[in-house]
């Protein structure tokens, strides 16, 4: 009876030891499996890290000017006070100048302008159309042509008082024939300020052409 109980107690201890060892191994495997899962989750996890920009550099300090302190500078000497010299004031007499009385200047009488002469109206004598001079036969045969310039004086009645040749036609026969013809012609008298008067130096030109011979 005793032996049997002793064996049962010993078997119970062995079973307890085995059970404890199995529990320890199981818990170790469980912890190992949990650690491996945690490691896998750590590997699959992406960490987001916000990087802030670096702080700006501090402002550069301007170098301060060096101030040299000079010691022991003697103060400038004060100038002596100015003293105005004493001047004796002597009043001067102002001379009185008396201007002479100006004599009255007589006003000149207005000078009347001389009347301008009345304009002179002059009308030259005009030749009254008449017969033409005869063409000299010798001049026709010689074929002489040209223009004779004559100066004539005409009296207040329109009569010719003198004739002179001022320009030749190139033929003395033609010039003489023109002067002879003009002495027998009549003119309208020349007038000065509406009054008929004798006028000299009147120009007359006569052209000689063979077509009129």
C-alpha cells in the first residue's frame, strides 16, 4: 500500500515537470513569434520625418568706426576783448546851393508846310491816220527796206513845226521820203493839264516794206 502511493507521487512530479517544461517552451515560442511579428511590422512601417529648413545665418554686423579719443588737448586761448576807439563827432555844415531861375523859352510858332504842287497831266500828240508816203522808185529797184525813227514838234493846233531823223532805216532816200511825208500830216494837239500846247520830241516810227511799194 505504501509502495503504490509512492510511485503515484513520483509519477505525478514527473508529469508536472514535463508539463511545466512544455508550458515554458510554448510560452517561449509564443514570445518568439510575437517578437518576429513586431519586427516585421517595424520593417514594414515607413517613418515620416519632417525636416525643417536650417535657420538663416545671423546678419553681418557692420564694423563700428574706431573713435580715437585724444586726451589732453589744450583749449584755444580767448581773444582779447575789442574796444572801439573814441572818435569825436564834428557836425559838418551843408552848403546851401541856390539854383538860378531858368528863363522862359519862347514857344516857336508852328511852321506851315508848303503846299505840294498839283500833279501835272500831260497828253502826247497823236498822228491822225492819212495817206502813206510814196515808196521811192530807186529804193524799190534796189530792194531797200527798214524803219525810220523821226522826232517831231506839234503846235497847239496840231500842225507839224519841225521834223528830224533820230534813227536811220539804212537808206537816206527812205529817211528823206519819211520826213517829207510827216511834214504834211496832222496831229491831235498835245495837252498839259487839259490845255492844248506845243509839244516837241514826239516819236514817230515808219517801217518801209516792199510789200507796200
